[in-house]
């Protein structure tokens, strides 16, 4: 097996180690491999391909991190043909939540979610995808 070096904050590394211990993993490498497989497989559901989809993406970030909000608004404008609606709200004393409603293909939604996930200083990115066409009935996929 090839060895890969990855940089990450100490806090995240501690969380990975704790997760490995709590869930019976042999170590952090197994946790990272499992997470990588899950991430890469998220949008590989053949039942979602070639269908019109609705996506809901929720992003949480610290309100003092203005670079996140600027990046999200840039993505919103860059993908205006995909973003059907966008909502911003304050959550608690220190956080902002950005909600995106998307209407498009699996490929377009996947690319949008990937760009949001790559945005530095986001605290969480959650999404769900559901077909809105009439072929093969409803199907929901949530991550």
C-alpha cells in the first residue's frame, strides 16, 4: 500500500484518533481510507444519473470569517443557472448558515458541493439530492 502524507490541524487528528478508538478501527489510516471511499462514492449512484435533480446544501461557518461568505456568494453567482434559491441566516451568537436550493444534473450539483467543501473555514457542509422528474419514482440521497 502506498503511504500518503496529509497535513491537518491537531484538533482534527485528535478527533480521528478518538473516532478510530470509539468505533473499532485499527487506526487513523483505516478511518481516512473509509472516509475517502465514502466521499468518492457519494455521487456515483446510477439511479441519479441522467435525471433532473433538486439539491439542498446547508453550510455553517463562523460569522467572523467573511472570506467564507464572500466565496459562497461568488459560487452562487458563478452557478446562477443551478442555484434556484439562496437563504442566509444567523445561528446562535457566532455562526452563519447559508442554504442553497439547486436544480440541475448530478454532475452540476456534485461540482457545486465539491467547490463548497473546498472552501476554507467552513464548519460543516450537508446536502441532500432528490429527483424531481417522473422517471422511476422518488429517490432521496442524503449525506
